[in-house]
């Protein structure tokens, strides 16, 4: 068993990468990457203990890479390196979560000491993870900060609410929530859990795009150490959620390999940890979500029908916001109160023209887009009411405003939402991913899927 600490060096200088790898590989497992996208791919595929990241990179800044890693790969420690060591660079790096900052040229001994120092962080975090898995799910049992109150007045959403209450009374039937992006399907899943008899147990939400094939079994089913092994037991999500609910977000992102593994477990109603032959019974309520329609899922050749049948005990369809315009004023008032309180501002409402334009707008990003628009407007507002100057120009544009409304092509709508988010963030992919409530990797896959071209200055 290889017990060496694994490191990933991210630098756009191939000569430096080659030299650094030759120096480090006798003491560490070393991976290298010339650009952030290659580094993110490696972080998905490999266990990386320490990332050594250059401050100045072509695709995005080193600090942006650092923040992305701390958000999506918190188990990885980051050491920042740079040819210069300006005070602001050092401060920004440490404020963003770096464990060290080293100036080039770096002596091998200093770099080794810095990496070794990361060992204690890695060991401590592994212990903390075990404690958290056992004892730190109280916050998940409550409505999370990403949830929103269920605000509506439309008949279609009243029917959704009624269906949720019925589904909560049945603790077993698997639920498939379908609807476009931006409809807070994760909050709906959590609400069903909180109303159900399983609410005292854990609700575990999983972004399906965040787990590689190599890590799938370990993450889902756990790990059992051998007698001589040094790696400690790890709990899988099925075990952590025992008696509670597992929420699979965007099941369309499951690979063929993962679909086969998941179907086998659901078919046999049991699973075994890696390193163990003992069978564990499956005792979870499954709620899945997809931004495609049920018929769209059925028509996809790369999604197993037998798995879909296992996940789709009941299809809960959430209508898009443009089809229930009467809900928009209620949501507008809800969000303006929420963000005014958060930013400690007194904003009483909207001027009539802005209110009318917001109600008429077609919201390809649905409730999430409305929330983002109002949050931005509240941030920009210095007065006591919001007007059109506080919103992007496309909200009031008539041309093309209804071009997607009558379209049944969800892919076209999703592509439009992603392009809008990228433009809003000046093509910064990390910021756009946050705006869309997607992981960086999920956004990257969609950029490839929809063949979205980015300008040269895109980060």
C-alpha cells in the first residue's frame, strides 16, 4: 500500500514542472498540470493531499483556483507559490485558505517542510470527517441555508404541495423530481424529507457530477480496512443516510458504470463496503432530480431504463416559473425581504414599471434567476425601492423576450441560461457556476455538451 502523501503541482511553466517533479517524486506521489482545467480533472480522478499552485496562471488566477479547491475539494490543502511575494498576494492567499506561501526560486527543503506540515492538517481533517459523519448532521436535518420557503399562490404549485404531503406520508416510494434548472428541486426534496417519518435521520444531498468512477464505490458504499491496512474505515453515503433520505441531484450526470453499480444495489437491496464481503441492507428513501423531462430521460440512449424504473416510483414535475406568472409577485416580495434583511437595508418594494417588467420577464433560469436578480438589485440599491436601473438590461428588452417561452426544447432553454450567467459574470466560469448553483465540473460538462464557445478573456 502506498502511504506517500500525494501532491499536485499546477504551474504554466513546463520546465519548472519537470524540475519540481524530479525533486519531489522520491518522497511524494507527484502529479502535474499546466492549466487549471487539467488540475480540476485530476482532482476529480485522484486523491490529492496537497496542491502546489502558482499565483499567476493563464485561465484564472491562482487565488481563484484556491477558492474553487477549498469549495469543491476541501480535503485538499493548498500551498501558493509565486515569483514575487507582494504583501497583498500573501494576504489574499492566506485569507482564501492557503496553508503556506513560498517565493520562487524555492529550495527543495523548504517546499518539503511545507508539504510535510500539510500532513498534520490532512490527518486532523480525516479525524474530523469521521466525527462529522457520526455527529454533525443536525444542520442537515433542518432547512439548510440553500433552501427557500415554499412561496406560491398558483393552482399548479398547490398541486405540487399536495403531492409533497402525500409523498411524505409514504416513507418508501422513490421520487423523481423533474423540471428545468433553477426550480430549487433540492429544497423540495429536503421538504419531503422534513415532513416524513424519516426526518429524525439524515438527509444527504449528492451532486452526481462531483463523483468520479474511481471514487464511486468508496463514496457510496464506504471502505473497510484490512487487518494489515493502515487506511481507516470510511462510511459511505448509504450508511450515513441509513433510516433517512438520499438525494441524487442531476441523475443525468451518472456515468454508465455508475448507473450499473447503483442499479445492482437497488435491485439486490444490499451493498458491500470496499474490502468487505459482508452485506449491508439498504434502508434509505431515494429522491432524485433531473432538469430534463421524464420523456427526455427515457429517450436518452445512455440512461438505463431499468435504473430509471427503480428511481421513478413517483414523478413530481415542477412547472417553470413562466407558466405560473401569478407566483412571481409573491416570490419578488419574499426575496426582497430576505436580501434586504441580509444586507441590512430598508427597501420597501419596486417601482411600478420595474415590477411590471419583472412579472413579464420569461425567466429561463426560473426561481433561482429571480432570486439572483433581486439579490443583485438590493446590493446596488441606495434608496428605498428597486427600479429598472438596478437590473440587467435584458429584463426590460422586448426583442426575443418570448423566443423561448413556447419552446419545448429544454436543452435550448438550459443553454440560454448558461450563456446568460456567463455574460453576467463576464465569462468567469467559477462565478457563473455559483450563480447557477452548479459545481465547476458540472458547468464544464454543460459547456462541452452545448458547444458553448467562450471569448479569449474567459476565466
